[in-house]
C-alpha cells in the first residue's frame, strides 16, 4: 500500500480530499525571525499550522517503519540522545575538532530526501513524492523553492535520515583511525587521543558531503575550531573539563546562583522565574553536583520550589 493510501485511511479521508489539503500545506506556515546566539544574525522560523503538524507527525510514524534506522552518530532528536549524551562520547579525548553546516535545515529539499531514500533502496512512487514534498516542505514565498523548515515536527527526523549516508561514511572513516564522531543536527564533533590526526578531517568532510549528500550541504568554515585539553572545550554547549567531567561552565553557574538569590528575596517576575526553572533543569541534567551546592547555599526549600513543575490553576 502506498504512503498516500495509508495516510488517507488513518485520517478517514478520500485520496482526493487528502491531496486537496496536502497541496495547500506549503503555505500553511507562520513565518518569523529570531536572533541567533550571537545576538546579531537572525534565524528564519516557519511554524506549520496545527492541522499540518498533525499530518506531518503521522507521516513520520509511517516513514520510520519504511526507512532504515537513523545512524547512531546522530545525537539529536532521537530517543536516548541529547546534548549530554553527545558530550559524553567525547569526554575522555585530548583533541577536539568542531565543524558546522551552513544553513542546514533550509538546504534540505524534496530532491535530497528522494535521493537519500533511493540510496537506501527505497523508491517512492510519483503520488507519494507529491505527498511528501508538499506535506514536509514549505515555500517562504509563493514563487520560492520547496525546502525544509525549522519548526516542523517532521524536520528533525527527515534531517537525520537524509544525513545517514554521510554519518555512516564519516563514522566508518573515523572508527578506523580511533576518532570519535558525532553529529548533533548541524554540529559535527570529532575527538581523539592521537595528536595531529584531526587536521585531515575537514577535507574528508568536504569530499564526503559531495558523495553522500549530493552537493546539497555545505560547511560553514568560519565555525571550524580545533582545540585540546589545554583549553576550555565545549561540545554542543557543554564544557568538557580537564579532569574528565561535564560542566555547564563558570559563567552559567554564576548566573544561576545570582538568579536563585534574587528569587529567594522575591526579586524575580514570572517570566524570570520560568527562565530560572529552565536553567536549573538544564544544569541538574548536565552537572547535578552544582545543584547540590545550591541546596547547601540557599536551602532545600528554595531549590525544590524551583524544581517543581507548575501546578494546574
């Protein structure tokens, strides 16, 4: 049974009604911009409508049954993965290389998805291609090309799938040379205990992208960074300390401690309290010992009140 027929059955719709809606999906997005971490550049976000999200989630459920599993080098969006799991794979290595893709999600197009599927032995029929390209990709303007959005629930899975060939080739190359490789969305991390072996990696990444990603993905060379245990190493926002521990870093700790102090004396508004709760959850996940220190400094009662989920009012 085709993907379109499965989806129509699940939605209790005729194929005609399904495609009548799906063909409008590339325009059912709310678009806005947010600032990147540097506070200067902006990131374009396209948020699908509630109905579009519902269909995208069903499609991903079905694609997971059809397509090969996501490669273990991919440490974002999949069950059991995350920034901590990603950092842990690099914890005990002396040398570090970080690389970054340029405009990662918007570089992923329907053609890229179909080429990646064919490389995995999966060939969609023409009707399913029409379904997938309209349901999973959007147009920023009426005349723009279809591309993947940052904001669709289907984008994380699709982005990991289309990079599976690249992940497989890089993982195998690195494993033979005692190099650990992970990819967290568009962040690539390579670590090893062998001196100088990482300097050849950027050119290998470039050539692998050409072969495995059909020239669709490019490296942002401005963000290529080499480091070692002599320096403060960061992997997806997590600090790898010289004594083999994970940390959120001194600046983050000072911020959390200062905000807890302000909270204790009633100086935070509701928005600031929610921000602090999020920070504490993050710190507790990465470096729980620091939260223990905050308990000793500010009391269990204060810290516990910031770790409790909000009650329904």
